[in-house]
C-alpha cells in the first residue's frame, strides 16, 4: 500500500487478501471502508445480533466503528473512538472485532463476501462553524424559553406594537408581561432604547406590570447603566449556543431512532 | 454501470466522470460513497460551514446523507431520509445538494478532488435483534427507576438477605421500603413465593412498611391471585424495552456530541 495515496482500493478481494489489507490499514491507523456481505454480533451493556446482509463497515483513524445498512442515516452497529481491533479468518470468513474496554463492549463483524476494501489517508484540518441569526436565537428561545430566564413562558413572537415588532413576548414566573429584544451582536444604546419603546407601548395597553429583557451576546460600554436607568434587564446569550440548541432539536430525532 | 454488480467503483475520476456516475447512482437509488476533498454548507434551522478537507460522503437508498471525517463516529453533516438530490458542476467543482422540504434544510457538498465514487446495490434483508438478560433489566431499572413505578428510588442491588439476593432494593414515594424481584420471562408461582420470602426477611430487620414488586414481561395463570393474597405488586416490563434503554444510555453520549 502506498502511504502517500489518499485512497487505496481493492475490488473483490479474497478473504485472505482482504484480511491482509484490513490488518495493514488498522496498524497504520488509516480510515477503512469495507463493503461486503456480513453479520454482526454486539455484546456489552446489552447485546444484539444483526443477520446476514450486504453492508458498509467504516473504521476511522480514532478507532471508532460504524456499520451502515443501505437505508437509515443511523449506523445499525457502532463503537465509539478508542477501540482495539482484532482481525482473523475463521471458516473462510473475515472477522473484524472492535473492543471497547470501559465499559467492556465488543462488536464483531463477520464478512463472507467482500466487494471492496478501501484504506484512506484523509487530510482534513478544515474547521466546522455553526452560525445563528437573530431569527435562530428567537427560535431557540421559543424552543427553550428558560434561556431568557427560569419560568419564562412565551405567548407570541413578532408581536406588532406601535413602534415595530416585539421579538418574543411572554410572561414571567410572577405573572408579569415580558418583552424580549434579541441582538445577535454586542447590543448598543439604540437596542436599549428600542426595547424601552416596546415596553412603553405595551404598558399603555395592559394593566399588569411589563418587564423588558435585552438578550444579546454582550453589551457595549455604558449600555448596562442605560438599562438600569430604564429599569430593563439584560440576559447574556451566545448565538452559537442557540445554533447548537437548534441543531440539538434536530438531533433529538436522531436519538429517537434508538427508542 | 452494471446493475447486477453489488459494487461499481471508479477511482480518481475527473469531476465530469464523477458527476455522471453520481447522477446515475442517485437516479437508480443506489447507495453512494464519494471520497474526496470537499467543503460543506448547511442552511436550515441553523447554518454551518465546514472548510475544505478530505472526507467520505455517503448517500443512502432512502435519500439520507452523511458526511464523515476521518475521526469521530458522528457525521459532521447529515440529512435524514427523504431528501431530494441535485448535482451540478460549478467552477470545476462537483456540487451535491441534498434538500429536505419540511422543515426546509439544505446541505451542499462541493468536491474539487475526487478519489473514489462507489455505487452500491446492497441486498440486505437481515433482521436486527436486541437481547436483554435479567441483569440488563436490573441495570435498566437502576438507570431509570421509574420503570418500576413513579417515585421509586433504588438504594441497593443484589442485597443479601437470609433467603438469597434481592435484585433491587429501594424506597417508594411514600417512604416504604421496596423489594423488586426481576424475571425476564413470564413469572410463575415460584417467583411470587420467592419475592414473599425476601419481603418477609426484610420486614424482620426494619421498622418501616416493606412492599414487594414482581417485575416481569408477564404472569403465568393464577399468579396474579397469589400476588394479591400475599399483598405483593406486579409491574409488567419487557426485557427488550430494557435493552433499548441500555442502548439509549449509550446513545446519549452520541447525542452529547452536538452539545
């Protein structure tokens, strides 16, 4: 195997050829893809069996393992990073064993037909960045209102008031109305005054106390004092946290697969 | 491409060759693996960017998409099943776009170098089965005590009493002691009598009320009446549910990736 090549691919190897290629890839900590007919046994905190079928096995550089079927975006079997791998040939079958120590869990994959073994040396230093808009922050707050404060309950968003639209409108745990103004960047004087106008406009229409909360990743110099003077509150919230919350609400569906 | 072959593999294709192969695989609803240098953009409930690097793209028959880096068992980008795919060549770059309609989310993968395109026709009718032992049921109850009843709090397991070992020992929401006896199959008369002996043994040593709960997937004929006579309770619990809970507790770590 040429170590400089990003992908070394062997098509339709014999079980013996496949075992040699797999062993070498594992020793050299390469990323490994095996496509073939296999069955899988898992034993650990629970145990499972997957009957014979054609699947994709992936072993990553960090010692994680994934068995993917042709459908479903979740792996049917998997192990986290840090596994120890063993390979052997048993009754004309290539056995790839991934062992996790703590807790002890073992996934064994048995291949009786192999269509492809691919050993990959992937160069990847690219950064992954999540972004969130003001709208993302708004949706994250609607999904998890405690981001604003414990006990906060949203009633409406983009509520029309005389001076414009209130980002999120709700009640606090004491029954006060709450106007939430969201900024995705450091909030300046104008944001505080805008919030004050919204609070004032709502006070004219209701006979309950109305609070104003400015939600932003930070405050410009002097803005904290303006907020205090106007009797408004501030809640620090990072847009990236909101993006993660939105992504997590997407992820929950991923996790539901296992239920 | 030969439709009868389980794996058709093209090594180091040009962008044009790759696009043709990818398009054909997508139209024929094949499983698709692309290895190459790519960057990824996601926009939807949040948005993200992944900078350039060598990665593995997988598109499954059901229209799900996974982008895997060489490390980490989680995909860095993904889409659930049911996506609509579009491919095009733009500035010598192969663009694979996976669009989800509801909610609208779009993942775009841009390849400027392609080492492998593999189109797979995987036959897979194998069944996946999870198993659970009595010990698995015990561990599931320790992990999620409300499986026994709301408010149940375990204190000990395998607690030694005169007649043997109590599977799980705890207190209920009223402060009564609770002895839990677990059976992974339909519980018979003997299980009820065994539980009664444990409850009796514990009653001799404490000065609080002691309850007994038999946890099993079912009761043999007449056992419900025996339990009532002995003033013991029954809680139906499927061992497979326990296996799923144990698997889920493993999965939580998977989900934590996104936090």
